[in-house]
C-alpha cells in the first residue's frame, strides 16, 4: 500500500516547512543560540504544519549535534524521529481528544519526572490541546510552570483561546497560518515532479482552492487525482468532474451574459448547469470567487502579476476582458447578491430556484433600493450611452446645437420682425411721462 502524499512528503526539518517562515525562522534562531523554553504553543488552522513542526522541534532538541536548527539525520535520535522513523521513548505524542481528562493529565505528570532514557530532553507533544479539560489543565499547571530541566512541553491546537489562560501564559506562542497559493503551488509541483506524474497547469488552481490553504488537505486532493489519472496524467476535465467544481465555461457564460444584460443567456446558463448535474450551491460559490477576482482586476489591473488573482494565462486574459465590461459598483452589487443568495441556499429545498431568483435580481437593479442599485443603474445608462451608434447623415436625428454662453446670448441683437406686407414692424414704445 502506497503512502499518502501528505505522509510521504512530511517535512523533516524546519527548512522544509512551507509557508510558515514567520514561525520557523525564529525557532531556528532560538535553537542556534541555545535559548530553549520549557513550553511551546503552536496554534493555527488544520493541516498547516503544527504537529510536524513539533516533531521537528523534538528532533532538533535531541540531535547528537544539538540543540540545532538543522538535525544531522544520522544519529539514533534523528533516525528514530524522522517522518518514517519508529519514534523514541523520550518523545511522547498524545491526542488530547481521547486523553484530555484529569486522570490522563495526572498519569502524564507522574511520567514526566523520570529522566530521559537515551536523549537530552523528554518531550511531550499534546495535540488538540484545546480538548484538555479544565481539571486536566489544572493538574498539569504546576509541572508546566516549574518543570524539570529535562522536560519540554509542546502544545498544538486549532483553538488557542480554549487553552487555559494560565497554561497559555507560560508558553511561547507561535501562530501558524494558512499556506499562500504561490507557496502551495511550488509544493504541489515539487511533489508531482518527484512522483513522475503529469498534471495540466489549469488543474493546480482547482486543487489549491479545494485544499483551502491546508497542506494536508491539498495534498490529499492531489493524491486522489493522481490515483485516478490515466496514462496522459491529470487533465482539467477529469479534475472538474472529480472535485465537483463548476466548469469555467459556465462561469464565463454567466458573467458574459450579465455584462450584456442578456436574460436569455443568464437563465440558459442555469439550465445548462442543471443539465450537467452541477450543484447550484457550488456554482454560486464559484461565481462569487469569480466576482471577487473581477473586482481585484478592476481595482488593480496587474493583479495577476502581483499574485492577487491565481488563474492560467488564457483564463486571466478572459477575466481582464470581463472586468472591462463591468463597472465597480455593479460588480460589488453582484457579489452582495450572490453572497446573500448563498445564505438563503443553506436551508432551501430548491437551490436552483434560489439561484434563478438571485440572477433575476442581478439583472434588474431598478427593482432594488439603495445606493448600490442606484450606482448600478447609472453605470448601465453610461454603458448604453457609450455603446450607442454615432448619428449618420440623411435620416438620423441631428444633435442639438451647443448652448451659447448666457452673456453672449444676451448681448446678441434680436432679429428684426417683418410684417406680411414686407415692411418692418415697428416696436411699440411706451410714451415717456
């Protein structure tokens, strides 16, 4: 049985941890200087490297050449604590979801006083630390506050606010973050190259978006695609069908129809969506992502080059054209309508009906009230005026002459009036008093 990608390519050193330089660099400096704390708290979203970094920390502390930011990988401790190693008796990893009670904490406290068997430090890695009960934290409080010299605690949690404040105040807290798309793509491309597989460039944004910034989740998605890939590798159509994302052609069709005020095109896209078996909720989510990208491109023309919008070159070119057809207020209004529509879809018995209704609201800004709808109507009038054909001679209505300056018009002499007999009409003058 082959290992999953997230296990096969688990980082073994801090230099291999992707997208967490704000955490790994200070830890490396502290290890190099020998400034070791007795307790650490690693917090952040799931799958971003907290537990892996805790294992690397234990490996760096117990290396024969350590404490060192770069474990040698040759001593017994480094081999035992490697990602594929058997582990060490001096490094204990506990899952607080099943060992968070007061009895478990007391047992851990009693074991902590024993000196390490074959290492420099005894390291306790407590995963999902927010699951430890209040009584369990209170049982650990004294030993976390004043531990033996050979003991180090590393707490890992997705919810640091639920960790007892008295415990949290005695740790060095390092918050992990979601991995940015650029770093995630480098990681995926490196994994694909090591696997000797083929993946179309347009597939990577789909995988990264499905992973949501988590390295573990993203690698799991890529692993699923590679497992079902044919001899030609992972192509875009296969990825769309397996991941359940909306085909980009449907998104383009919807945006183009909205830009042209084409009601038939808008509802025709919804019909094709239903015929293809796509989830209306997922389509609305993907449409909201596209509107966000268009807002970025409208506000920052080089958003693609800056990394604010991640898309293949041909799709990025298409989005730039779409952004030029829609004004900022209209895009903002569309995004608000789709966002509110997603909230309505949560408990809806007919998501397609909700999707059709929200697209109808997008097409009819005149039925809504508020500043956004007013700006959208003004932008529509300006767009129609700009796209109106120029007047031609011989049948077209002539444009009105420009209005003269008020002072010039008053200074100009009025034309003389002529009677039917041809004689000029004399103006009646009031007799002087």
